[in-house]
C-alpha cells in the first residue's frame, strides 16, 4: 500500500486597501492550486490565520507600494510576528514576495527588498521569480522585469480592469512555480 502524499501548505498574506493587491494574491493562489496536493490559504493582514502560517511550507507576502515602502498595515503584520521570530517558528519555510504600485517602477523593488529582509530575519528561504520578460506590453509575462519577486502595476481604475492581463498571468505563473518548489 502506497502511503498518502502529504498535502503542501501554501499561505499568501497581503495588505490591499483598494483591492488591486488582493487581486494579485488571488491570482497567485490560482496558480499554486494547479500543483497537485497543494492547499492554499489566502488572507489579508486584517484577518491573519496564525495557525495556517505557522504550519505552512511556503508563505508568500504581498503589499502595495506606499511612499517607497510597504503599507503601514503590512508593517503592523510584520511587527506582530516578533514572537514567531524569537521562537524561530518560520525557519526553513519557503518565502517569496510581491509588490504592486500605480507607477511602472513605483519603487516596488524597495518593497520587495523590505519583505525579503523580513523573511531572512525569520530564517526563511527566499525565492525570486526566474521568468524572463516576454515583452513590455500589458499582455506580456513579467513585463516589469522583476526578479527578486513579482512586480505588478495598477492604473487608477477599478479592480476588475487592473492590474492588466499580463501581470495577472505572471502572478498565476509565479504561484504555480512556488508551489512546485515545496
């Protein structure tokens, strides 16, 4: 009798005051669910499932870019992990990040660096996105040429319209890639 394959646990935790970053988080989750035996938990920083995070194999962190940094809401989440940091609860978990902004650059790299440093302090194993850009138009994959993590861009428009198709498809690709690593 073959033993059952253990289910991979992937958590995505994000802050999204206007819904655009949540849309990216859900696209990452859609991609991760394409990998067999993967359970995905998507949560905002306002409704954190600490038990799920503590038992996850991978945690993907996401924040909009506000004034060249993570949002205050995401920073509050980071600060709330201090007991987990002290007790080394997340050591060895896979970590990755994503950042969204209104501008094409929008200082998303600074946000990804901040999230990466946070993950490193927890002893996590960071994964970037090894996807070469397929172009620079709205339908292209990794059009913003992010490699430290996923970068997406939202116009000042309703969530149903932005980020554009290429960014959402890149998010799905990233989720599937990350779930395949655990």
